[in-house]
């Protein structure tokens, strides 16, 4: 013992003071609802977009069987503009071990419809998902009354990225 009351350790020795354990309790996750088409997603999404006065963009994360694993709303914009990055959608997808993602945004004014920003965003998200191995199944645009427009990702955008991937040993 040293004069300070702490134990003296030989040179090169260390003491573990903290330990972090990641544990899943309760076995397997319970099965969520089947989200295989836009209409199946509406009961989850309408409470999320209700009474929003600004644009939001979020995602529903699903497993290989199409069962919902979770939902997030990583982006909130202004009434007319929404800026996003793919990582806000795909980091939670990877953490949830999702194999597919259904992206949604609300329409603040008027009837839901896709604009040029939506088409650009859709292509960007489809390409990012293809690189990460997480499929983008749908891009939904909803209003408060439950009207919904579904925009499917172009398969050409996905093929363009996967054709350029080169695996090296």
C-alpha cells in the first residue's frame, strides 16, 4: 500500500474500473404488425403526422418477413423545406437489424403529391440503401386525413449502384 491508501501495482498492470454489457432481455423481440403495403402503414403513421405544422420525414423499419421493428422521425423541416441525409434513416435501420425501410413524409398544405425534391431524395435513399443492403420499399407522402401517395424507388437507381460494387478478397 502506498501512503495515499491506494494499492501499488507492478509496472504495466491495469485495473478494470468500468464494464459495459449489452444484453437483450426476454429472448426474441415480439413480432410487430405486418407492413407489406402503404395501407398497412397508415395506422402507425397517422398519429405521428397529426397536427404537424412543419414537414417531417421518417421511416418504418421492417425485418425480412415485413414485420415492423420500429419507427423514427429523424428530420423536421420548415413548412416548405426539408433537408435530409441518408444516415438519419439508415443508422437506426442497421441498429434495428432491419432488412427493409419504408420512408414517409407529411404534406402540410394541400393534397399529397411528389415534387422534384421527393424524386431526388428517393433516388438518394435508394442508392444508399442498396450499398448498405437495406431495401427501400416505399416512399410515402401523407396528409392528416389519411390520403397517401406511394412513390416506388426506381430499380435502375439500385442496379446502377450494385453494378459498380467490386468485392475484393
